C-alpha cells in the first residue's frame, strides 16, 4: 500500500541506522581491524567487504536483541548490561548523525510531534541524543524497557502514540530494519524504510513498508 501523506499527524523514529549513523561507525571499525590482513587475502575493496559483513549480521543481531524479550528475561539482561557499562572503564563513545537528519528534524518538529522508538536501553540512547543535541526535537522516547515488549512487537509505538495523543493509524514509523517495519505495521501505523542503515530494500518491501527512501534525510520531502 502506498504511503498516505495526508493522514500523517505524528512521526516515530528508530535510532541506530536511522538517526545515528551506526552502520558507518561499525564498518569503519571493522575496516581498521581487517586492514593488516588485506594483503594476505588480496582484498581489493576493504570498505565494500566490511559493509557486506556488517549488513549480513543485521538479521541475526535483531533476533539476538529480541530473544531476552521473547523469553521474559529482558529486565535481568538489561540490568546486568547497565551495571557493567557503569562500572567497567570504557573508551568515550563515538557519535555520528546520519547526514542531513539534523536539518529535517528541525523542519519536521515544527509541524509534527516526534518520538523515539528504540530497542536500545534508555541510558545509552539519551547519551547519544544529548551529545548530538537532537533531544530537543523529540517529545517522548520509548526504549528497550519502556513497555512490556520492545520491537518487533507493537507495544512501544502504541505507547508513543498514546503519549503524543495521536491515533496510531495517523502515526508514521521510520526505521532501517525489518523489526521497525514489523512493529509499525503491527501497531497499525504507516511505515517508511530507510536504506542508510542496516536494512535491505527487498527485505523492507517484503515486510510491507509503505515507502522506501535512500536516507532519512529524504523524509521531509517525501511526506510533503
């Protein structure tokens, strides 16, 4: 079904690969790791190989992230992860915003209520949003433990819809992976898949995305 722009009254955004240029960060890191062995394996395009490896991990990673939620062990897992991240010394995180996203959020926030719908934990999501000063554009945030279930379940989108005071069918879910599209459709929202992250065009289409964009930066033009 084609995107009906006339009924959109609120927008929900995924973070990794949609707002945060996470895939490029991972590709750059993997490229640096593989650099010393490039001559041994006669790898001609190291960036292309690194990107292919990262993209191939998207579906298994989504499954593993959702597994604790499915078996009802998510709160314990996130509590352990939160404890470790607070008590183990780690390097400063690298933050990178998808090019053009800041500009479109500036425009969209004047016309629509915006919410974050992420499978990330709240602390690290807020850390990214505050460090990049993107938090000013969003009224609400649904994180890994905000609802009983996270994506691909519809719960966080239904929660965001209620908080924004907009019927779910008039909300738009924007994300780069199949779990974003699945969650949006299950909630009754329209969905847009973006290709600037971890997702594959054909996978996003098969899951029922109403529209596919090359990058989140094209969103404002697409819905107007």
